[in-house]
């Protein structure tokens, strides 16, 4: 595989599509010509945390760090994985964000059928394109996510196989591997992210969760065909925020008057300002109050930076007027916006190395 710091999560499925013979894509990862590819995404597994933990299963992998997308959060990253596009183009811009076309606050992890996912995220997914060219595509993941709004927005198209336990994953993948024609299977494993949020990265419970990831990888490899390839990656890393590093929105009363709505998550807040506010002047005042715990960018600065790619359609307005990116182990809790996540030690969303760098590991048959 190509060793390049420029590789992002948005390059993974386009490379897989090219390797499986789908026209219109480039194999920038150098995956070769396998007949089947399994892409396993382990939610919340940062490259730094993984390599420091050094699980035994790493010894049999070719592994490299690649970059997630900004914000480093599940809904945004999964949509970049699924579409091969950066957030400015697919329009999923945060853990929660305002849809200017309706004024609605959307939290993609808690999304059903309204608003219509296919209308919020209109770009075709990589699996949709592959299937038009006769390449079978499958998703294997938790049964509860089969018809979620996020699944439909980020990775619609494949046949969804709902499972619960590791053994169920392996049984399902064994059957898919028996298909005679080329195929791509996306596999989603959410457990490690949940543990990281609740307990923190590197804690005993997290290490036990990482061991279960190893069991899953071993099981998948055991059912791979001789001409199959397993890719393991993640959507984002995570940092642990101790109580002393946490700021509370209720304690910033002098800043409240600027704000119509606060969205995002504790390490990446999207701020929608009163119409009369000048974003540049407001950003300067917020920097005086929140620096050095947060880097504060205006919407124009985000666009000019290229961190979220080029912007199209409503995506830039969805972002809000200011974006607050936590540094170090800081977080800005807001129980009125996200009561549960604001109370947890494990966080992500910002652009630190721990959050941004994710692994890309390649395995063949055991």
C-alpha cells in the first residue's frame, strides 16, 4: 500500500472499488487485484492508541496512519468513507448541525426517517456506483442500524446484514465470501467507541474491548478466500478529558448573547450567531475568553483552510458562523444540547493528532 500522509479516510472505498475493477476510480492505496475486499471499520480506534497498546494481531498486518476528516466524528467520517468525499461536499458537517433549508437541528446518530436522509445527503455512495457496474456490495453491522437515517445517508446501497455477536459477524462473512463474483463488504464494529466514551482510552475496559477487536479480525481472516483482502480502519481517535480540563457552557454567560444555537459536540462546537453579530469581531472576543483551550475559526476561515475540502450547496451554511476546536484535553460541555455526551470522559471531534490519525491495516487469509 502507498505510504503517504495525504491519504484520508475518503480514499479507502474508492481504492477498493478500483481494485475490484469498477471504472471511474483510482487505487491510490495500491491494493492490487483481489477478488473480494472486506473493509472493517472499528469505531473510535485512533492510530496512536492502537500502536501504544500494541496488540498481538498487529504483527501480521501492514499498517499505516491515515487521516480522518474534520470534524473527527462518526457521522461525518462514515459519510466521507461511504461517498469518497470530504465533508464540504457531502454536507454532513458535525455531530449535530442546523439545516438552513429547514431550520431543523439534525443529530445524525439519532436519525430516523425525517428529514429524508437521501435529501440531506444527496451524493451517491461508492457501493451504489459499484453495484451499477455489477459488483456486489454488502454491509454487516448491528441489526439496530439497518434502517437508520445515518446508514441511508452515508452508506446506502448494499444489502444490510444485521448481526449482534462476533460469531454472527463471522458466520455472515463466511457466506458472503462464498459468492462467486467480486464483492465489497463493509463491516461496522461500534463497541470500542462506546467503551472509550464511558471509561476513557487505554483503561482496562478499553483494553478488553481492543482484545475483542482482535478476536473479530482473527475470525474474519479465518473465512477469507485466498484472493481476498481485509482492510481495517477507523472513523476517528479519541482523547480522555479529565474533570479539570472541562469547561461548562453555563459558566460563559457573557458569550451567550451572541448565540442563536450551539451544536456539534464537546470538542468541536458549531456556533450559530445572532444576525447582527460580526463573525470576525465575535471570534476575536471568544478567543480572548477561550484561548488556549480552543482554536476558534470563522466559517470563512474554515472554507479558506481547506480542512473540510471544497464546499458545495448548503454545506457551508450548515457549518454555522464559528467552529470551536478543542486543544489538549479540553472540552466544552453543554447539557442542554447533549446531556449524555457532555458528561463522559472520552471525547473526539477536534483536529489533534490523537483524534485525526486513524489506522489503515491490511490482512490476508490466516
